[in-house]
């Protein structure tokens, strides 16, 4: 839908959109990637912003609980099947790296959930400990704040910059970017250039360890491709330097949403999180299951699915397939939606194939199954440069709030929120060329 070209709003929107495009850093923020530019931030209600601000400390506590539950399972004070799930496919050396005294209590200092904006609130599809988009969201927040002085950008114009700078007490670090994560190097370089202190973006493959702290911007499955990684892990384990996120692959698994819903662990979660936080997370974490092909007794069923084998899902009708299958983690296909299959969006054959793959993959790369929650449809303007017009796009929204854990105080602060608005006919809400990317602001 095209907005009337004779309106004052159209002229204002055109000016703003052209201003955003003109302000883009030389070389862009993502390697060979683009998005639809909008003249307006995405508006969140004051209630929604308050929910997001309060969510950060809860997610930090959740990750602390995940780490504790795993370690207790390893040492035998909780059932061994928990650690068995989380250890699958991972080298023993990496699993031991997170048990050094210097890193034992460490958890990620950047926390980013992927939240689908639904008719009822938010649905958290996953929790990312090494997220992209930090530099992009920082840049967007500053640009839209400068163009709209009356708008209250969530986190403020410098919320992302100040938040990221706080995660190391020395106020500076080396940001290691691997070849695998190379598409994000431009945004991390822009980020480093804006921060006070001496921040440097370095190649993970060619890095020489010194006495500088390190922000790890590469996935742990990528370690075999990084020469000298053992030295970096040893330096972190000895306390010579701080590395965030820590070398704890169990924290980065998507299956934690399934373990959170596991009935045998219910009281443990309530005790570690406290009851109010536990209830809050039950509202945003979709019902989830680890796709475990273990035999279920004849008198029992998988809770919430009422089947005795995940293979039975192959016969589900399309209306019963409001479900999502995806790799849990520690795999090159476990990020960027590469392994995602949405039941309602797949044919019966495609759905059956995905289930078979999930079942056979369990021993080395477990899959997680989640309830699919449809995003609510909104309308947002974007600048169609080819037509020279502002158009309205109907879309669904993925919100990515970025939380930063202060290294000194351990306070958790919301730095900003990135809204990815995808065309409404897309089921997977992920960054794409025809998506709008904007920061969020609070309603007037």
C-alpha cells in the first residue's frame, strides 16, 4: 500500500528515510546484506517496555540456574540424564574448560532473547549468548534518536554502546571474529570505533594472546577452525584474561526451554528462580520437548503431546502441526534458522523427513521441538527507493532486546531493542532483504 505522495507526512518520511540511508557507515554494517529502511522506529507501549526492562534480570538468573543445574548433574547431585542431554556431540576438552575456578561462576554478559510479538504478549523462541546485531542496533538507536528528538528510543541513543562497554571492568577488550562469523565484522568494527578506551576487532584465526580481555564473537562449534584456541581457553581458565561469553557450551543450547518445562525439574526451577520469576518465564517460553527416541512405557505418554513416540508426529494433520523443529545447538546449522522446520508450513513428506532427521540425530546433535506461536500482524512504513515512495507493509515482528551484565556490579541493563519486521506471509521471522530493521521507541 502506498502512502499519499501529497501529504506532509510523506515528505517528512522521505526526508527521514533518505537521512538514514545517507548516514550508513562506509562499507555498511553487514557484509553483502541489506534491509528495508523505514522512516520510523517501531512503537512499543509503556507496558511492553516495562516488561522488557524487567525481563533482563530474570533471564540472567535463568542462565545462572541453567549453569548450576548442569554442574550439579555432572557432579551427581541431580539426575545424570540432564548433563547427558547437554553433553551430546561436544568434545570432552571443551566440556572441562568451563570448570576452572576462574570461570566456574561465569555466564554470558550479553543476553539476547528472540521474542515474537504475539496477540497476547511475547513468545521467546530462543536465547542467544553470542548475538549478532549489537553494532547495528547501536547505530540505529543513535540515528533515529538524532532524527526524532521527541522520541524516546528504548535504551537511549547510547544505551547499546554504554551497555557493551560495561561488560569488562577494564573498559576495553579485543573482539575476536572468526571467518564463520565474518558477515558481522563490519558492525563490530563500527561498534569498537565508537567505544571509549582501546577496543580492537581481531581475527580469531590469527589472534596472539596477551593480557587483554576478549569478547568471543564466534560459535563454539567453530573451535576446530581456530588455531591456538587451546591457548585462549587456558588463559581464561587460569584467570590471566577474561573471556565472554565463557567456554560453556551447555549454556548455549536451545533445549533449555524443554528442560525448563520438564516435570521432574519443576521444583528445582521454582527454587532456583523463585516462584514469581518461574511463573513469568512460563508465560514467555513456549512448551518445548527434547526429541529423545527413548521408548515410553505402554501406560505413559509424552506430556503435552499425548503420544508415545515422536515418530507418531509424522501422522499429525496440518492443524496439529503448530510445532517447530530445530537443532538445539553446537552445530553449524543451529543458528540463522538453517535447521528450522515449521510444521504448518511443511508438506506431510517434508514434516516426516524432518522428524526422521531429528530422531536419528539425537546421539550427536539433539533437536528441540517447540509450540509455534503466531506473531500478530502490524503495519509499518518503509521507503521504496526504486519508486520514490513510502509504502506500508503488513508484517510480523521479532523483537531482540539486548541485555548487558555489568562486570563490576553484575547489574543487568537493557541497552536497546531491535525490531525485525518481516512480511506477514513469512513464518520464519529472521533478518532478510525484504524485512524492515528499526530500533524501538516508547509510545508518546
